[in-house]
C-alpha cells in the first residue's frame, strides 16, 4: 500500500471514533430555578393568611364551646361577688308600729332609693310613683315634702321642739319633752326613720288639711298601699295629733282592710294580734 493511502485511512479512523458534543442544558436549568422562586414567594404570601385563618377558627371553636358550657352550667347570681346583694324586704315591717312605746329595732336599716330628691324605702317606690302619676292625670299635683329622716336629724328636730315649748309655753323640761313627742318624736320613735312614710304639701294651699291634694289622697291613697297615719278621730289610739300631711305605706291589701274597717294602723295591728 502506498504511503499516501495509509495516511488517509488513519485520518478517517480517528474521526470516526470521536463522540459528538453533548447538547447544553442551560436553558432547561434556568427555567426550573425560576419556578422554585415563584412558588416560594407564593408560599410566603399565603402563610400569614393561613395562620390567621387557623387562629380565627380556633377562637370561634373555643367561644362556641365556652358558651355551650356556660349555658349548661347553673349560676347563682345572688352569690356572684361582682353583683351587690339586694336585701329582700320583710313584709312584716309594713305593719310596724313606731312610737315612743315602740321604738325602731336597734338593727333596723332601710333600703333607701331616691325619688324626686326624696329618700324612701325601695319597697314603696313603685306604688308611690304610680300614685303620683295618677294624681297628675287627675289634675292634682302632689308635692312630697319629706321622706326618710336620719336619726341625728330627728333628734335635732325633737330638741328644737322641746326648746320651743319651754320658751313659748313656759313648760318645764319634763313637760316639754312629753308634749314634743306628740308632734315631733325623738330619734328612733319616728316613722320617718323607717323610709315607709312620706309627707305631702300643697303648692296652692298652706292648710294642707283643706287642700284638694289632701282630699284626693284621702280617697285614692289606699289604691296604692298608703293610709293616713294619724287621722283626726283616732288620736286616742295613735297617741299623736292629727297630721293630714303624713301618709304611711302598709301595702294595698292592708290599706284596703284598714279603710273598710275604719281603723287606724294601731287599731288594725291590735285587731290582728287579738285574732292570733
């Protein structure tokens, strides 16, 4: 074989053994990286929303469970330390006789509320308000001049009356004290300390006993549980002078019976005690 032919064959064999270069994957790798970055960004955006949704769901479930438990659990509101105890009114107090011979119990305490700038026992408030409203509808404008009176104020009033009787009537102290009790009782002997009594006055007539307000009360007060405490013809049983301004709450049923039997409160209580 010739030399030129040998060189040609070697050249051809060398070329046939070379492998073609592998195709580049640069484009494919870049696309995969972009997709990962976009997915991560979406996950970061959604994560807070997912967390908030979980928290809200947990709160709703918790509130529902608590509400169901609370609704099924009995509660004694009277014993709830956050709710003040409101004492229950003792109906027997409606027929208390308060006088020099029957002073208020030492532990007596009225449950006071304010009405028209006057303090009264809470138990009489609704009926008193109803009576005042009805009187206005009837064209009678009642004015409450006095309600609850504290013991120290009552004591001062009593001593003022004692001094007045001594100065103007010439009474000795013992006589003045005895006479004062008939109109201005000493402390703990006055119904005004109970909160169950109120006094009225007239805007038109200084003599309340002859006023239209008094005549309206005389006819209508029992419908609201009030009676004239010291009637003109019952001084022997009450030991107090006639006082047209002074009305006492005894409850509607008692007031109606006292009126129908033409009794004073003192006579009515004696009647009930005699019956046992």
